[in-house]
């Protein structure tokens, strides 16, 4: 598995990160569109961020629309946590009822699991999810400024449908 090392931090382009954040801030008044929300929940595999491991450096946006700061992962929620609907969901039949086998619900892992990560930041220690929506708070991969993301149709004047 590919792992980022602390030396990757030396290659961060902080000017580009600040530029991308500044561009995002120009869209504060534009609500997140349905296409952006769908993207956050169902990203194609090639566009997903690798889930960080304990000790990995990540970026962290403490407040919505703020510039991120460098932080370190100290724990990652296990992907076998069946109680978290951001990771697993109960499988439903065509009528919307839970599928049961021997009286127990059948679980299916979400298409793009969204576990919580515990970080050590300049603000202290806290739990957060990945910041997948434009300007949202949470952890970001080190390469977030160069990752492709959809633009809301609202920004393009196309509306959302």
C-alpha cells in the first residue's frame, strides 16, 4: 500500500494550497449543489483519497472555508464499525424494508466509506471526517489542491437537477 512519509510534507506547495482555498472562498454564497453532495458520497474509486494511517500527516481545516494546517493522524475509525451509517448501511428490499437473514439485518459497506479520523492539530486533539465538500471543515489529503472535484451547476449558472 502506498504510504505518505513525513518527507512528503517538505514538497507541499503552500502557495497553491492557499490559492485553491481563496478560490473556494469566493463561492461561499453558493450552496452546495446536488451533484457535489452525490460526489462526496459516491466518488469513483480513482478519485477517492487514501485513508490515512496512524502517524500520517494530513491537512486539517478547523473552520469552514479556512486555510488548512498540517496535522498528524493519531487514530482511524475501524472500517468494521457496523454502527456508523457513514461506513455501513442496512440493505433494503425493493419496498424499502430491511433484508433479514435469520432475523438479523444484512449490512452492506457504503460505496465510499467515510470514517472518522482522530488528529493532533495546533488546535488540540479532535475527531473529524474527510472534508469532501467545497470549503468544508475536516481532514484533507496532502494533494487536495490538485485533486479533481466537480463544480456545482449553480456556479456555472446551470442550476441543479
